[in-house]
C-alpha cells in the first residue's frame, strides 16, 4: 500500500494548478475547516482518554461490552 494511497490526493491537488483565485480560496477554506476539525478531534480524544483512565472496573467492563456489541452489530450489517 504505502505511498500509492496518497496518489489520488496528490493528483487532485495537481489538477488545481492555478485555476483562479476562487479555487485557491476554496482550498484554503477547506484547509482551515480541516485544521479546526482535527483540533476538535484531538481535544475529544484527550477528553475520552482521561474519562477511560478515571473509570472504575465495572464502568470499563460495561464500555468494553458496549464496544463489543457495536462491533458484532456492524459485522452483521456489513457482510
């Protein structure tokens, strides 16, 4: 797999090649939105990690049970 996964993304950026100010502003806007989304995702992961660390054994076991049930449900729905 490796770098072949990046090829569609890089070809998308090469297709922009100075298509005008509007296209570059759209790319800048998408980049800003992606940066903010990544920030919120990182913040949420840190909060979730703190929550998991502070869980009692019973709560952690119930969390694992719920995650297992979700995986089984997805395995049934996505054959």
